[in-house]
């Protein structure tokens, strides 16, 4: 049993090395630089070893995205719980989401712009996706009153995503991210009253 446990730990460590290396390469050079050949050279494993863990580059990107959704859920949860007061949960969560998107653009791309088989709101939605959405939903619930919380959450998420992508591509005035988030969040706070 100890040998099988060790092999399992080694498989997990190799898989983690592959996804971490892919993510680091993508953050420093973009996703176009992440190829199986490049990953093999970086981690010093053959391409067949990569394919033992992942069937394709798309599978690697998907694994990176799943890690990202777990990190996003943790980031939003920490922002939501930063204070016992519910008075500005939605503002803290919106700012945390924006900061997350800006801090790791390649990770954010893997999560939201690159094609994957990951889907929200489906029977097979992976836990990290569900948890990230749930953290947004919990913050929106504090201001939803009688409105549909799921729809409001989707609208907030879409607005935050749009602002993140527009800001990243220099389509918005720099230095006004906090102002835009405050205007957005104010709409959620007041429209349910």
C-alpha cells in the first residue's frame, strides 16, 4: 500500500508541476507560448509523460482554470468575510473580483475567455466554479431584497467581467477602476429599495 500511495503522490506532484508551469509560462509570455513541447522542456519530462496526465493542451488549460476558480472563490470569500458587517459585502467582493482579474490576466483568460468544457449552471458544474459563483451570490443576497438573487448575481458578474476586459485592453480611462466599481455597486444597493 505504501508504494501505491507514493506513486499517487508522485502523479499528483507531476500534474501540479505541469499546471503550475503552464500557468507561469502563460502569465509571463501568453498562452500561445504554452505548448506541450515547451512544457516538456521546462519541466524536463517527455511529451508522453504530459499526455499521461492530460490528453491535450485544452485539458491543461482546463485544469489551470479549475485551479483559478478555486482561488477566485477563496479571494471572494475572504473579501466577503473581511468584516462582520454586511453593509458593504458587495463592494468588497466586487473590488476583490476586479483585483483578481487584473493580477493574473492569463489565469483569468483560462477561466473566462479560452474555450473549455467548463459550464456554469449545469448538472456537472465542477465544485470550484460553483463555489466562486456562490461567493458572488452571497454578497449580492445582502442587497437583493425581493429580487431574483441568481439573475442579479449573473448581471454583477457580467458587468465585472466586462469592466475587467475593457480595462485590460485599455478601453477605459486608467486609474478609475474603484470609481466604476462604486457606481456599479451603488446600482445594486439602491435599485432594490
